[in-house]
C-alpha cells in the first residue's frame, strides 16, 4: 500500500479541504465580528446607563443588535458545517 492510502477518513482532501478552509475562514471572521459588535453594544449601553442617556441605550440596540445576532448565527452555522465537513465525532 502507498503512504497516501494510509490517511484516515477524517483528513480532508480536494474539495472537502477547500470547503473546510473556507468555512473556517468564515467562522473566524464572523466570530471576531460578533464579539467586537457585542462588546461595542454592551459598552455603549453601559455608557448610556451611566450618563442617563436613554437614546444612547436604545439607539445602540437599534443599530447593533441585528448585525451582532446575524454574525453570531453565521458563526454557529459555520461551526456546525465544519463539524460535518471534517467528520468530527460529535458524540462526546
């Protein structure tokens, strides 16, 4: 047998390797995005609460809630898809 045939089923090759790379890139980008957006949202609301500015609190929620939630959802879906592409054992 050749050395290439000794690879196990979990090592991605070809299109699976490309898809895994793209999904991991998407995961990393959206993870950073939703963490930064969430932090900005919370800090802005905290500043609004400390300075008694209701418009700052509600305005931050109006502007940042949807993109933060969308990035978090994409991150979760990308992580879920990576598990299938890389054939991770999720029974643990």
